[in-house]
C-alpha cells in the first residue's frame, strides 16, 4: 500500500470515528433532554402525598350534595358555573374538623362562601365555607368566633389535623346546611373527591396491614384557569 493510500485510509477511519462520536453524543444529549423534560412535566402535574393521618372534614356526615366541576347555578336558573369544591351535607351545628395540619391564612364572612376559614398546609390550601359564627377583630387581628359552639380561630393560628375549627351552618349563598370544602394545590383547583378516595384507600390498607408502612401515592392535579367558583 502506497503512502497516499495509507494516509487516505487513516483520514477515513478518523472521520468515521468522529462521526460516530458526534452521533452518539447527540443521541445522548437528546435522550437526556427528553428525560429531563419528562421529569419536569411530571413534577408539574403530579404530587406525591401520604394521607394516613388526615381527617374527614365534618362530623355527622349525611352525604355529598354537589360535586366538583361545572354545574347549573345552585340558586336556580339555567346558568352554568364552576363549583370549586365538594358540598358535604351534615346537620346544622355539626362540628367541622381540620383536614390537614396547617396555618390559618384567612378568615372571612362577606362573600358567597359565608363565614369561612382558609388553611394552608405546604402547597395545599383547604377552604371551609358556610360555617356558623362571624368574623371579629381585636388589636388589629381577625378571628372567627362561634360562641355557641365554643369556637375561636385566629388568622395566623397553627391548627393540628382533626381539630374542631367550626360548625356547619347556612351563611353565605346556600340552600341548606352543608360544608363547602375546597382544595387547591399550588393555586390550582383539585377535586376533593379524588383526595378523599385516595385518603380512605391508604387508611384502609394501613388498618388491614400487620405492619405499618407509609407508602407514597399519586394524585394527579388537574390544572384549571378558572378563577371564580360557586358555593
């Protein structure tokens, strides 16, 4: 083989190797980007939680009267509205319990929600509407007071799971005594029925197991651009 042929063969092999490395590196980078994109997307729409210690939000449960999502106006008429929570029927005066430990970020009594409390637990916000009592202010701090029920809840107060935070009433826009229970995750509405179903499933498994194993479970968060919700 002549020197020219050897030189041509050498350059050809180098170009082949360089091309293979370039293709392989490009494939790896592309696959890496796909994996990262999938991970980011997964984090956006899914949260992992364990609700073994969570509390059902109302005593003397009677039934679910209005589900999460779009519905005809609760006060009559043909108008459709977004219902951003789950309506849970219970006798008037039944105690409402905090679903998950957190901090009270709002108490109010001046809109369709009636006398209500909003509690924040990490990325979760849970709202309790149509409660008995009213909101008062002392030394610049707002609090919900239900004297007959022995309830006094302050904004900024830390509330443990299962703690009694109020009583079922008919304040605000309502046609009967019930708790409107709303949930948000990262400021997006979540169907409370899905959370309750997963919560009960976890608790039943834990009760039936011989050993206590806290397992992570998935709840897919459906994002919503809806800003207003009916009660």
